[in-house]
C-alpha cells in the first residue's frame, strides 16, 4: 500500500509543465505608429517622454509600473488635463485597486519567504523565591534555538510562488484598467 501511494504521489510531478509564451504576430505599425498618434510620447507634465516603453513592453515585464498612456495630453487642453488628473487622484475605485495591488505584491513576497529556511532563537530567565517556610530560591535559565527548512520535493512551494506572481500581474492589470476607465469617463 505504501509503495502504491508513493508511486501515485510521484506521478503528480509528471503532469507539471512549464508555461511558454505563445508566438503572436503583431504588425510593426500597430506597435509604434498608433501609440504615438494618440499621445503616448507625453508624460504627466505634458513634456515629451522618450524613456517611456511601449505598452507591449510594459505588459511583457512583470513588476512594471501601472502607468497608462496619457492620451488626453494630445488634445492640448489644460482644463481636460486638470480634470483627468483630479479624477485619477480622487477616485476611490482606483485607491482600492492600488491597495489590492500592494496586497498581491506582499503575497508574492510571502510566498517567496516560505521557500527560505526558518530560524528562531528564544531565551528565558526565571527567578522564584519562597515566602513561606524555609527560604528557597530557584533560578532557571534557558536558551532555545531551532532551524527548519521545507524541502519542496513536489514543487508545491514553487507553484504557490508562481501562482502569487500571476495573481499580482493580474491585479496590476486590474489597476491599469481602473485608471483607463476613470480617464476615459472624463
């Protein structure tokens, strides 16, 4: 029975496959010209921003910032710029999305920390005196140290970390979506 259980458990690692990015053919004009034509080359202050990466690069890199294309600067209207910036700064849905993103990022860090060894040290000192009868004094000192490490034999820790990373990337895109929705509603 034990041999059968171990055999079935070992088969669990055979079904795990690494994710590979699918090949997608995007026309070159779509990646460059259309983004520039609606104002992607402008930053929040209205000045040209050559350091900004394209949206294709931003989506491909995990942990990239969640800034959106400030398309409204292309209109050259300071009132529109002010209204959109004010809406982005005061929107409660956006603030909630930012908090959700931070929680997802902390979840990734926690999953990574679970893969590291754990060490703990504690010390104690105790003194007691008898108040009745013969005077008895006792002293106790203790020092405890422990270390543990979970061997990720079946890949569950690595899978948990990977799932946390994907959740954080999805939450990052949720934040971008809220920003875009707020900006487009203006």
